[in-house]
C-alpha cells in the first residue's frame, strides 16, 4: 500500500504539490494508527471477557500510538486513587511512526521514477520545478500533527489518556525530525552551510573530514553494546526461566491475554537490550527508587511488577562470575571503535598519523556515549508513583560509562591496530618489518623483494657478526648463504682476477671526425709537400684538433696550431683513398685551375716519371698527359 507513489502531471502547479503533501502526511499518521488498531481489535475480539466495547479498544490503540512517539500516558484507575504515569516507551513501536513519517517526507515530491530536480529549475520534460523546502515540510508535518492532536482528544476518554504537554512535545519532535530527514533525501541530500548562529566549534566539527569516520566508529560501538546487551538479557531470561514462566501464567489466564502479553514483551525487547548494555557498562539500571542492579550485585529492595521480562532481572545482593563476565561487553565495544578507526586510518586514500587516529577514536567514543545516553533515556521511565517512579538505566551514568570504556579501550586499540596493519609497508622496504627497532643493523644485510616467493629473512639481521652484503636475495632468488669465513678467500680471488686483466672496466675512446676543417688543412699541407711546391700553401695558424695523427708530422703535445715549417711529411707518403678531399686542384702551366670533383688527382714528381707512388690505389688517367714539371 505504501509502495505506490503519487505521480504529478506536468501541468499541476503548487496547489497540487501542497495537496499531495497534505495527503501524504495524513496517510502516514493514519497508517500508524490503523496498524495498532488492527492488533488491539484482534485481541479484543478474541478475548472471552472484554472489559469494554469497540470504542474502548480503539481508544486504547490511539493511546498506544501516542506512546510510540514517547508521549507519557496516565493510568487513572489505581488502588490509591492517584493517577499513575506510564512512561516506559516500547522502542520497537517507535520504529513504526518514524518510518512512516520519513517515507511521507521522502515521497512528498515524487514526480515520477526520477524525482531529481534542483529547486527553482525548469525541467526539460515539462515537469514543474520543486517548491521551496519549507513548503512541503510545513504541509506534511502540519497534517501529521493535526491527526496526532485528534488522537489525543480521542484517547482522553479511554483507559490510558495522554498528558497534553508531553503529547505536544514528543509528537512535534518525532514528526518534524522524520519528515525533515525524508525531505532531505528527496532533495538529493544537499549540504548547505550552517546558519550564522551556529557555534564556531560546531562548524569546525561538522566540516572536519574525520567526522564521518568518527560517527561510523561510534555506531560500531553502539551496535556491539546493543547486541551484547540483548545476549545478556536473553541469557538472564533463560537462567530465570522458571520465574518468567510463573509471571507469564499469573498475568494472563486465557490465550488472548497471553497473546497480548507476548506482543508487549516483543515490543520491549529493544528496551531489554539497552538495559543489558547499561548493566555490562557498570552503572546498571534502577529497579525502583532506592534500588539498583549492577554486576557487583543488587543494592536496595527491588520494586518491580510481575512481568516475564522483569522477572529475569538479577536479585542477588552480591554478584558472581556470571555477572562479572558482563565486563567483557564494553571491552568488545571499545575494540570495535578502535578497529573501525584503524581501518579508516590505514585505508587506500590517505594514511593517518598517530595523533589524528587517536583523536578520531576519541570522537567515536564520544559519539558512542551520546547515543547510549539517548537510548537509556528513552528505554526507561516511571510505571507508577513512589517506588515505581523510576525504572531503567540513568541516562547520564550510562552515557558517561560508555564514553570512558570506549575511549580507554578504543584509542590505544586504534593505535595498536594502525601500527600492526601498517607494518606491511615497512616489511616491503629493505631491512624487513622489524628494521625500525633494530638500530645496530648494517645496511645491505638482507634485501628481500616484496613480490618474491622466497622466504623472508627475519632474524638473521640480529646477528651482529655478519658483514655487509652477506646475503642478497632478489626476486625469486635461491642464492646460497655466504658464511663469514669465506670472505678472505673471496677477496683474494677478486684481486687475482683484476691483476690478470681478465675482467676490468673499459670503454671506447672518442674518435674525432675525419672531415673537420683542421684535419682537412693538414692533409692539404701534406699533398702540397708531396707535389713539389705546385699546390697552394696553407695559411699559418690552422687549427689542429687534438688526437689527430698525421703521417710524417710531429706536433708538440698541447700545441693548438701548426706553422708552415712544422708540416713536413715524408716525400714517399701519399694520401689515403679515404682521406681524399671533395675538390682536387691540378697544376697547369701558367697557374692553378680548379678541376671537377670527379677528376683524379695527379701530383707532380721531380724525376719526370709517374708521380704516383706504387702504393696509390688510384689508376693512371688515360686521356690526360702527365703533369709538367
């Protein structure tokens, strides 16, 4: 019934939106009343001896609906004639109106399957823009409160009327909180800035990047405490099964009455879990004015009515090992806070420092304490006057104990887990995971690759007599272990190898280019001398690059230039084929004429024969006569 969403056509305006919000608020309140009315009516019909007619059953259902919001009821028919308050709220019933009001606020702006629109923006598909947030909030909440006010008036003539002031306060808080959370979800959970009147400390706390982690850590601690409290309550109920069965049989004689008792006991199971958590934390809970039950025992005289769950409460003046074992519960809650904080501190995004980890764990402990204080205040209350005026845990004691326990265990636990989980980073580095604690180790003792399948070297680095570089294990290395007595022989062998010259570092020396200007001028000077003075001279001051070796020319070490007299090659030395220049000058009578680049070179000789030496690789030209003297 509640799964069907009301869709709005594109042509509807603000009035249709308001009508839908009003309808949703009325449906949320009416569904809550209807569910409880059905249960009460079933019990009334099945009862063989009903105390009143159907009107009394419906008024009782309205009173139960108001009690689910935290409203304090009043029982006027008492033996003393003084009206007795009924203030213990079944926490399981609280979930029904909270869920319905939250759903009403979330679906108040449902335009269809995709209601994600920005406030004041026009939609491309013709959907009307979202109205301001305060408008649907006022419509849904106001309608819900109108139905609640009618329920208060209707239940005033019943067996359990509601206190008007308490009803106004609790109905407003529950309805506005649940509807506001639903509307926040409908608008896409925006994060608007806080108002100006908000304290600066609250602003800094809410915008801090670790607040989310602290809330999650506190929620983990609360979950552990509630689960442990429910376990303690169930164990106590089994331990006192006889007393619980006797109270159940005495309270109701027929099956419809027993069914009503079972339903009420199920609604009070979350209350029993909170009471068990308070018992495990140490402060315990009140069993009437002047009586308190703790793990150390029960102080005072308990005054509790005959009810199956209350019959399982401890009554021994001094506790034993079963009650003392409840101290394990807050320790586990503190470890949960520390575990969650350390998990976030060593996450993939960014590693936290020790101070930030401890501070986040402390914030988580504070959140856990605040949540337990709120639950303790809701789970207890009065069931009458005088000695029954106080039942359940004291909120400030329970919250303070939860804060102290989770902080005392969670903060050091978070630091220890952070170090323990962070040791893997250290183990991947050279030196192993314990290297930070072994200050006397020598570098290069053992290097184990992080991705290697080879066994880790853990305790070998503690041997101080081992030398540097004894064992180096690479990725997948199976090298044998080198002992200290084999160092001398190894060093001797290394020295012998270097002396024989079998192994040694070497490199290629740079070689100058054969076509640079300095080498070319030197070669031309050699050709000039070989030609018998027919070739032009090289100007003095030509630069000779270091390292060039010219046949027949002696150049002093460190000299940068060479003069005409210095370049005197041997007469029988001819230029090599690979050293031939691109342009060759052939002497002719009457001057020098530049020949073609492909013309062969014919140097002059003083003996009138073939001027080329026998070692010349060039063949004699056939078409040209020999050069004249």
